[in-house]
C-alpha cells in the first residue's frame, strides 16, 4: 500500500492555548500544516487535550510521545497487544498527574489509524472522530464516547488520564479493509463545530491534491469562526 498524508493543527480563533496534537508517522506537531507523499505505511493519531489550561495540552503531548516510543511502526500488532500498551500509557499519565499538582487530572481524547500490509486498526477514546470518504459516501467509522451523543458538549465518558481510570478503548468499526481511493479523516471535535458535514465532504471530494484539500479545509474552518482548537489528519490510499 501507498499513502498520501496531509495534516494540520491550529489554536483556532477564540482559544489562547492549542490543546490539540497530531502524530504523523514519527513526528508530533502542535501547530502548522504538514504533508507526506507516497509513503508505504500509515501511523497517524489525533489527541485533543481536555480540562482546560496546560493540563490538557500536556496530556495530549504525553500520550502521543508515549505512543511514538512504545508502538513500533514496522511490526504488526493484535488488538489485544495494542490495548495492553495503551492501557499502560494511560496508567503512566494518571500517575504523572498524581505526582505533579500542575498536571493533576490531565486528560485527552485519542483517535488513530494504523495501516500496514497485514494490519488495519482504528483506535478511539472520547469524542474525536474518524471518517471515511469512499466513492460518494462519507461515513463516520467511530462512535463518540459521550454521555448523550444527541446533546451538544455532552460529557466524555472515555479518555486518557484524569484523576482515575476512565479509559474504555474502542477498536470496533464496521470497516474491515481499505481500498485504493479511500480518504480517511481523523479529527478532534473542533472541525465539526466550525464546518458542516456536507462542507467537509465537498472539500474531500474535489480533485485537488491532498495538501491543497487540507489547506482549504483549515482556511474554511478559520473563516467560519473555529471557536475550538483544530487537529486533523487526511489520509489518501493511492496504491
């Protein structure tokens, strides 16, 4: 398989701190637009820090750093193996919060995709989302882990960190494989606060290069107000 990847993260127009972080292959970003072309694996995650202040920012950075450190990008994992590693990372974050008052209660959501020749995993905790554009269909492939999915800003029921273990990792998705032409979107909840589903689908459906799609999506979100932080990764299956 071959992939094009384009990603961005931005503080938005109203927040003072960007608590979104993105991990693309082996690099973590807290701002800017980034892209890769014709790569042979996909190892991408979006973390959205929760709780306000520096604690959420720290949690998102910590989780992605530990994922990059403890999950090898060049080997296959079972769901159980990935779950074990991620649960251990979660325990470490909770412990750091207990030992450091400035990070007490630090928490973050997470959504990610790992694709190699013999593996395909979608990982989710919280209200960050994974979507798929396949042909003319634009489908959410994760479910938001919140108290009431029909209520705006409903409390998150699963996340990394916090004062106690609230993590319930979700690996289940109706999608079992990928095909050439698929375009995945990983995003924190900020994007869908700024843009409607039909606008995002229209951007992903045009025939522009993936980096231009990401650039335009960021511009449109900021023009629309972008009251929350933005953290997004676009992944295109090219071969």
